[in-house]
């Protein structure tokens, strides 16, 4: 149990306690400064789940995830100063609603993150690091364990899968007990066969959730509204917004504001229908909102250094992509002005 009165995200008292993993970290002066920096503080107001936070219990912030990653990095590699610094900074390039409108107008949170980390080079240098050292970890040019090797589970995705599992009621073993069976080997989360099965179950459930009706509807509809919003605002200004600022602009937009308000009030009125891959490129744009899923996060832990066995569900999920959907509003809005 924690003896703190509140699990603050500011490093008050020189410590951070992560309530999911139950890890307490003694902070360095650099880490205290990073937690209080504007780009990191902004993550407190960005939903980690993005659009689906409108209609699910997964409403925690991207800062909570970033600090969970930080706690795990400090747990597994306590003396890796650069990796520890990279953890609270690794998501500072994220757009409002996280991944929801990634790619629109060429927006890329990785590129934005590099620029923002470079802007903090002076802070890092005061404490013996450089922005280039942090970016090398983000780019996997230097092994840290925070980003696992290709197709292998690293600390970043470990926190994502378990934190999402906890928020959605999927976890069986509590995260602190799960952690007792995990090791970091060659930058990959390594464990025993039973724990690996539990992690794979969480990974599969997350991939299924990504293609669930509620996720598809929320992501597609808000991505569609955002496309119109970006036409009316400077792209670079939008990238600095919090979720609150995004919603304020969206709800006040003369073109899509009313529709956005209706959607936020009644997202259940929208229906997603999967369409065949062959017809996805041929159907008329006016028939509904088109939405595709082309990638699932299926990075896996190792079992005593080897790939887990019995991965039928993982293979099936990967082989089913891409998926194409059409989203329509199933209920005609009532005209309340009459």
C-alpha cells in the first residue's frame, strides 16, 4: 500500500508513486524539472485512449501512461539516466485525442515529439544529457528496454496493454503481482509461460478492442469532423491543443459544431458496418464515413528468451488486416427548433 495522500504527477517531495504498478521512484533533479515542464504537463489533458474515451471507461490521461512507463523504466533499469529521462518525454508530440487524427494533413506525433524534445535540449544539458541522446532511444538507435525490438514487447507497450486492461476490466492478476514475474532481457519483456499467456491475452483483447464497434465509430466520426476542423485552423496551432481546446474549437465550428455536439450527446446513434476489402475503394464517398484499420499492436513478450507458442489468435488478428468500415448515423436528428 502507498502511504501518500495523493498520487501527484508533479514530483512533490522528490518522489513519484505509480498507483497502477505500485512503484515508488526517487526522482532526480532533472526528472522533477521534466515533470513540471509545459510539454509534459500538457499530457495530463490528453486522453490516452483518444476518441473512444467519449464512450468507454478508458478515460485516463496520456501523462498517466507516460509516468507508468517512467516507473517501469526506473524499476527495470534504475541507473539508465537517458532511458529514465526519455520516458516522460516519449509522448509529448501527441496530438489532441492522441492517435485519433494521426496522419491527417501529414501530422505525425513522432516528428512533432522530436522537435519538442530538441526544444528542451538546454534543460537536458544542464543535467548532463542531450536531446540527441533521448531521441536516439525513441528511434531505437540505442537499446533501452523502453521501446522493445520489432515485434517484441517493450516497457512502453507493456504499460499500455496492462493499463488498458485494468481500465476495461480485463486483468486477472493485479499489475504489481504480474510485475513480480517479469524481467527485461535484451530490451524485451521476458517471463514464464503462464505469465506470457496472460500478457498475450491482454494484447489480443486490446487488438480486438481497436476494431470493436465503439472504437470504430468514435474514431471514424471524430476523425471526419477533425478533417473539416483542420481546414479552418493552422495545423501547427492545432498540434499544441489539449483535448479541452480541441473540443472547444470543434463545438464552435460553424460547419461541424452542431453535428459534433449531437455525436458527443448520443454516440450510440452511429453504426459501423464492415465492408469487403474489394469494395472499399469503389464505394461512393457520400454513402457514409469510410474508416480503415491497417495495423494492430501485437508486440509479444518472450518466454525464457523464446517466442511464445500457441499464437493462433495473434496470427488470425494480424492476417485479418486491413479492415474497412462504413459508418452511418442510424437515427435522424430531431429538429428541436419547431
